[in-house]
């Protein structure tokens, strides 16, 4: 079976997302849900995310540590368990709307952090903030592979240096995505056919990681983020409403 050109573009976006363009992963999530159906897309995307994590993490292994990951892991596992339970009860139509909601929520969080930094700084001081961020992130990552913005919001508010933040995020998502593998397999979201398609799309993921490392130094980040927000919002609305 031939690979759809949009699937290649979405796989490229997954690679780009691990090289500094985090918001672009939301576009990839929406494209795969449109092409392959919502439930199947969740299992299809996960191995590609892990491949991109394994390529990106060595570049940041000297930055950050595992300590913030362990602090966030417990709440994230609770969120993942809730996501696994919900996904087991969803048909494709319901899963499609859930993914659309997750994509739109992550777009809102991503830009709220940038537009209202004082409000976000106040949030982090509240008791239990990291528990809430972990649970929401864990649920979003299982239902839609779309937890990036909420986890980045949490890490950014800890005031750690930029490179440490990137290093901690790389560790967190590599660990979480590996833990999701058996749960996705138990729900039959990962199959022999999906893994074969992953192999066909893997070169685009690799290209995205290496191209992203070059592009992140060339492309104005604010303009790129607003462009991605528009695409992700339109894609999320389509999944939610149509």
C-alpha cells in the first residue's frame, strides 16, 4: 500500500516537533486522525514519537536531570490510566472528538503561557499545580499523543534554564511514550500493519529531526508558532465538529 503524501508530511512534523518546533506535533496528530481514523491513529503515531525521542534525546542528555521527571511521573501515570480506561470505551467517532478537544486545549495552553505569563506564574505557586499538570498531560498523551504544551507549561514555570527544560522534557516524553507501548498494544491500537506503516514513514521522521535542528536557527519562532496555531486550530475544529 502506498503512503499518502499527507502522512509523509505528518511524519516529518513529528520529527520537527522533537527538534524545537513543539507545536507542530499537534498538526501531525490531527492529520493522522483524519487519514487513518481516530483510534488507529493513536497507535500509529506512538512508535514514530518514540523513534524521534530516541534520536532527539542524545542531543540533550547533558542538559537537565531525571529529578523533575520523577516528580511529574506519578500524576502523569494517573492521567495515562484514566486515558487508557476512556479509550477502551470509545468508538472511533468519540475518539475523534476527544482528539479534537485535546488539540484545541493544547493550542490554548501553549499561547496562554506566552500571552499571560504573570497569570501562569501565579498558577505554579498554587498547591497541587504539578499534580494537575501531570494528570492532564498523562490523559492528553494517551488519548491524543498531544501533551507537549501542558508539560512545557509546567516545566517553564519552574524557572529552569531553557536547555535544562528541553533536556527534562526529552527524558519525560521518552519514558512516558515507552510506558504507553504495552497499553496501546493491549487495546489493539498497535498492530503488525501499523508497525509496517511506521517503517515506511520512519525516513520522514528522521529527516524532520535533523532538518528541525537546522531550521530552528533560521526560522523566526514567533511567526512559526502562530502559523502552527492556525493550522492546529482548524484541524482540531474539523475533528471536533465534522
